């Protein structure tokens, strides 16, 4: 389980109201998926702190002119088949974008106002992460983590359709295996739904209950569908990032910083709109769209506030480490399939 998933799951288990009630279903737990999404973007935006520190290091300690990165070390041993960090061809066979010490050569997609293109994957990240956070409220963490494996399927399909990648037969067979595995996990969750330790979700499912399906079963089915559907947005994010980055030479750590900034702004605007439309109504007061109630829960409970801080620090630590190329400042081409497999098994950005 990723650190982000563990932190969000820990927050979801914190009781915030009627905690002493002997009936577990009457206790209210922390259920704020939109605020948890905002926490993620604050952590990503923290990459600007890393960028600033590196700029100060280059200017005052390393005595390098501003904007100049470290020169890449040629590790090629003369074998034309070996890939190196100076190779002009990416591992997937597509030509890499030339660079010169972190400065763009030729036309780059991300110049001037076109940096706002990074808002597109940020919006996909918002949708995917929020849906996964809602799904995590409805299913066990183990089912959540396994269902996220559907991400590689959508990334593979989108890479073929939109990026014109070619998948071999064994790769298609692998994707089919992933789909079968996710289907089995979802079926297992529906047959033996986890009641989340007796915690009753604040979402209403009475309209979806039938004589044949219990509330826990309906909750598990909806949770699995939300998590699986969220992978469509996450896959779109990865494919968009690859499409943009392979046409630019912007360092990946800056991409994460910009996405964190754009994502946070859009998330806050969405929180305000949802609070006005739903959160302040009689039915929505105290629910997942009540922005003031969510803020009160975070500030009133040290366990939630500390876990929120740790989640943001964790994301702010992991993102620069995974996004900064070696050496720092050298652009990195995105690879949607590799990022999807890493995210699916190790770290959720959006998640």
C-alpha cells in the first residue's frame, strides 16, 4: 500500500462526531475526499520549494549562472545499442527532444501562456483522485489497492489510440490478465463486502438498495466502480503528460510544481462552488461538500491535522525524488505506461 493511500485510509478511520456512541453506525468519521485531493496538490506545489532551493544552490554555492543545470555525463561505452542519458532516442523508439543545459532548443510546447496546458492533466488528476478517495470510503483498503490495477489497461488503450503506440500480443494478454484480476477482486468485494468496521458512510444508498442486495453489497459495488472509473481519468492524465512532455524540454519537477499549483486552484474553486450549491443546504450540511465543516474537523482533531501535514510532506518529498532527472535540470520524457505501472503498484500521485 502506498504512503498516500495509507495516510488517507488513516484519516478516514478517525471519528469526528458521536465517538462515544456504543452503536458504531452512529459514529461519524472523517469523510472529506475533496479536501484530501487539495492536500495532494499542496504537496505537489511544494516542488517549487525544491526548485527555489536548487536555484539558490546553483547561484550562491555552486556559483553557476541562474538556469544552468549540470552537464550530463556520457556513459556510452561505444556500443550503439546501449541507451544512455545522452541518447537522442528514447527507450520506446521515439526520438527524444534535444536540450542544452536545461535550455530549450527549437520550439517547445510549454512556452509562455502555453504553460497552462498543464492544467489539463491537473484536472484529470483532480477527478481521478477525488473519485478514488470516495471509493476508499466504501471498500476495504485491500480492494481499493487491487482495483487500481485497472490503470494499466486504460493507459495501454489510450497509448495505442492517442499516442499511436504499438503493443505486442504478450502485452495485450497481460492487460487481459489485469482485467480478469480486477474483475475477480470486484466480485469478491461484492460477495463478501467489508463493512468498514461498522462505519456508516455519509453517502446515501437507500435509492440503490434492492431486496437482493444489502447496503454493504451496494456500497462495495459502487466503490469498486468509482475506483475503476477513476483510472480512466488517471490514465488520461498520464497520456496527456507524455504527449506534452515529449514536445518540451521543461524539467519534470517543474511540471509537477505547475500541476500542483493549477490543481490546487481548480480544487479550491470547485470546493467553494460545491459548498455553495450543496454544502450549505440542509441535506448537505456536515457532509463531504461542507467546506467549513471539513476545515473544522481538520483543525479540531490533532490526529487529522498531523496526518494531513504528513500526507503533504510525503507527496512533496516523493514527487521531486521521482520527477527530478539525473542530473538535475535535464529534461525527462514522460512514459505513460511506465508511470502507470509504477503508480499502480507503488505510489499514487493522485493518489
